C-alpha cells in the first residue's frame, strides 16, 4: 500500500490554497464543504473566489507568495500554473512538517485528494496514489450508481441509536448481528422508500425486541483458486458477517482483504506429513469459536467438497450439534483450465473429465491407473507436483500415449500464473526445467494441446508447442488493475 488512507477533520482549521484560478476554485469548494478556514493566496482571483471573499467565507492574501503565508496552516494546496512556484510551496511546507498537495504533481505531494462519493456522514474516497486520477474518477462514477442515497440517513439513524445499542447488546457478536439486521433489513428498505419516520419506528421496535441468545455457526466457504473476482456473492456476504475466519495457507491475500476488517483471522494451513494433526486442530478451533457464539467462516481454497476435506469437517460439526452451511467455490480444475485456455471437454477430444489427487504415495497407490490411461478423456491432477514422475511412469506403463499433451498450471488465475505445456513423455523433465512449484494443477489429455491457441490470461505458455497444434499468434490482453477490481467487488457487495 503506497499511501496510508485517512480522513482529516478540517473543521475550523486553517488551510492555505496558493493560486487563484479555476483549479484553486475547485479545491476551495471542497475545503469549504469540510468547514475548513480557507485562505487563498494569489495576485488575482476568479469571480467566484472574489465573491467568496466579499461574503467573508474565505480570506485573501493578495500579491506574490511569501513563506510566512504557510505559518499556522494545517494543510497547504499549491494550485498555480507555475511549476517552480508550486515546488517552492511544497518545499517550504515540508520543512514545517505541513502536509501539502501540489495539483497534478504526485511526486511533490505529501497528501493526495481522492475522488469522493458523498453520502454524508458516509464518505467513500478513491485514490490511485496519484498515478492514474482518471481511473479514480471512473471508479467513482461506477460506484455512484451502486450506493443508494439512503445510506447517509441510515448511518445517521445508526449513530443516534449507537449508545443504546451498545447498552442493549454488550456482547460483541450479538451486537454485530443486530447491526446486520438494522442496516440491511426493513429499516434500510423504509429509508430507500423515503419514509424516515417509519424507519425510525421500525428501528425502535427492533431495539425493544427480546434479545436472542448468542448461537454460533460455521460456514464452509470455497475461496476459489486465488483471483478475488471468482469469489461468489454469497461467499462475500459470509466473509463480511464472520466473527472468525479459519483460512487455508494458500488463500490469497486479495481474498482475505475482502473480509470484514475486525474479524479474527487464523491461518490453519496443512503442512506435508502433518495433515491429520492439523485437521484435528481445525476441528477444535471450529468447535471452540462456534460454542462461544461466533459466526465462523472456514475458508478453503477451491471448493470445500473437491479434495478439501469439507465432508470430514461437516461430519464433525454434525456430531457436535453445530449449525453449518456450505458456500461452494470454483474448484482449481475449472479455474486453472479456463485461465490456461484449456476446455476440459471438447467434442473432438474428450467426453469425460476425471479429477484426481496425487498429494502422497498412499493416494496414488489406490488409483485405477488402467482407467486413467484411457484416451479421449481429460485428467485434472490436484496437488501432484511432488508426484509427477510417478504419474508419468504409471500412465505410460498402462498404455497412455507418450505424445499425449499436457498443461501444467502454476498459481492458476493469479497474477503470477505460469503455464508449462508439452507431452507426457517430457512431463517430469519440463517441470524440473521450469522449476514448477506448488500450487500447480496438471491437465492431461488431448484438450491440453489447445492451450497455446486459446490461452488469454497472463504470460504465454512455456515449454515446447505440441506438434499437432500451430503456434499461437501474439496477443494483447486488456487487463483491469487487480486493486480496482477488488474495490469494485467490495462496493458491489456492500451496496
């Protein structure tokens, strides 16, 4: 994070704006809306600024800039067309440890003015860290359509009731649930209908209702393979309602950033050779927090029911009388194949798909290799990096053709995704040559030959082209910045 976001209370605090043109006029308007005591320093002012001076709403220092103008200011804005003067203002303000913004010059600025969505008292500010202000404005325009104007009155109503709600619900988990109902239920709907009196009455009725007991529960949530854009809306809702999040080691930070900020986050990733002990610990943590009345989200990579031990965890919760629900996720086979340009089924190549796990020797010993070696099917092998040599040897020994294409997808759907392609005969050697690391998914079958033509995400596939497929033409892929996508997705959910 390049900038530390904060909201400044400028009410009755001195702010200096150097410059008297149209840009300064816009800055002054925003500062006055924040009730700042604004002084404009410039030889000449626009008619609008002159009018504000006559009305006594701003002060004016006429003439050429002097260092003393900065004295006692909380903030300084340099908004002139003279770059040298702007740099001088920035230098003097910095020497006095006063935050300064130089319009259209991120390097000289110690604070940036964001694009703002005003639903007072709720304020949404969007910054591109001074790198792409037009993108910030574009995001503001999109979010404006998503955030209803009733959000402001709803926040004001919640503020009036805040102390009473805290007295009524001293338990934090119960208080959160009350707020969830207050801010998303009938009260919010009445305010959307512009019925503030009815909304206030409904809020009073909800506050006077019998207080429920704190009953915990667990939601098993599939986080998908890593791209936060693949998270379902139901999963987003669960993350924002969670008191505790028990997450796998490989759940991406971008997804965790979508969760409620004050939720307790506990990493429960399994390590090779210690799966059973760690699974027992996960069970114990789910039980402990659910019995304490918490809403627990068990956040698992991919889909909870595809090689995720989700069934074991639900059996444990059922045995101990803990309420639960499941939010499916996009499993790695679907996501990695799609992001690598590999259709898992194809009329000309494969009529079936097999999902296989190869994370340890015992699991591979139980596989039906003769069935897996059949043609015209696609194999999606999970957690198989360490066992690629065994997979290769067993498939070749049971009759799978050496020229069968494969695509090995590392960090599928993430910014660092890599795809290695080749044929079964060279599988383990190519994986070593390109130093493929976990998490990676192996897709083997005739459909894998399409990757070089149909891949659309990230870098071009590595490895040798399959002889049956022509080399892919160069492609240019438009990419939406990941941070912009994350913030937009969060705003869609909260709207």
